C-alpha cells in the first residue's frame, strides 16, 4: 500500500512521521503559500529529513502540478492535511481510494477553514479529527471515520490544536487498519440538514462585548489564545488583549465594562452582562504581558471602564 500526503500545516507533522514509520508514504507535496512562507519552509525542511520525495504545489498551476505528482506510479490514496485550495474534480478520482481529507473538527456541523475558533467560542465540550473523501466542494464529501477529541474546561485554542495533532495520529492508525484489511472503504454521507459552514473569524468576532455573560467572554478569550494574542477591548484609549479570564460567582449592579475591583491581592474584576463579573487573569499591552494582579498594581481604578474596541487601536496594539 502506498499513500501520498499533501500537507500545509505543522499540525500534520506527527501524523506524517507516523505514516513514514509505517512505510506507507510514497511521496509528499507541500503547497507553496506566500501568506505563510515560514510554515511552508518548516514543513519542507521536516520532510527533507524523512527520505521521501517532496514536490511543491502552486495555486496557479495546481492541476498540472498534481497530475505530474500523481503520475509516476498509482497511489492507493492521497491524504490531505489542510490544503488551502480546491482540487480539480478531474484529479480527485485518480488515486484508487480518492483524496482523503483530514478535517480538524466534527462534520458536518463544523465545516470551514478555521473551525477551532468556533468550537471554543461556542463552548463545545468535544472536537474531532474527521477523515472524509474529498469532492468538488469544501468539507462536503462522505465521512470515513471520526475520532472525538475532548475539550477540557481550561483548554485554549493552542491547547486544543496540540491535542488535535496527536489525535490525528490515532485517526491515521484507524485509516491504515481499514486500508490494510483489503475491504472496500465504507463512507457515510453527511447530513446536509445539520451542516453549517463557519468562515474565518473577522475583527468583530474577536472583540469583547461586555454585554455578554462571563461564560461567553471566557469562551471568546480561550478561542483566541494564542492565535490572535487575545480578545480585544479598549482601555484608556489603547488596545488591551485578554489572554485569560475567570468567571466569578459574585454579582454587581455596575454597568458592563466597569472595573469593580482592582487590588494587588485580588487583581481585576470587570462587570459584564446580567450583572456578572469576570476576573482578568492575564492580559497583553504594548508594554508586555501582565497578570491581573500586576495590572491592578499599575494604578487602575475602580469605576474606570473598558470599552468596545476601536479599529484604529490596532496600530497601537
């Protein structure tokens, strides 16, 4: 059995190493992505140490590049780990078992290019590594297998990504077991009634709305740590990024966004929706990273207000 692997994310390296150790990788392709050149180069350098042929793919010549890459000898399947481009339909049927995509979220509920943010933002208790056969559309092909990945209460975007990288190895083992069995792969069609496509998070999605509850603000903060360097709010005219918060049991009549306590012992407590309070545990300012207690020691006063993030604060944040 011989597989090809297309990989454009460092998260896929543990899976790639495992497949190489199993002796099933015939060749590897890496998309040339100018938007993320460092990651592409790191992946290519890692592949170069594994003793398997490496090919670069380019968006403008993707079909030609893929046909040349697939041409030398037949592959049983191509495993794809976060290819950012649509594969031409005429190419998808060339490998015996097709192109199998590794999607880092449950399908069909979390289709889209960046489902991890939305999983955490929505307070889900589990994600998944899903392997499905690729078709003409993104994330719509029938599902071969799903490996659930738990999301612990304190998991951030970064922690969940690390888990996904390891659970992808588990999914690869299950895939190899099915391929080695010689039994035709069985796929389950996705239920379009429960499908939802989630776009990449935009600026509005990563800003704190102090009218939200403490739990919802906590979910946002975990969803943007570390990839956005925190959830955005404004204080004294500059950008403040929240990297860690804790919902508190106390309540307050103060308006949302108001600092209700600020001491070196307790740190900072801020009013939010429904009279709730969220404690600021870790924040980022232009001057550096601070714990809530450190920030309180800088002279923040009870009654001061954290306000909605202003787009022009990006330049100073």
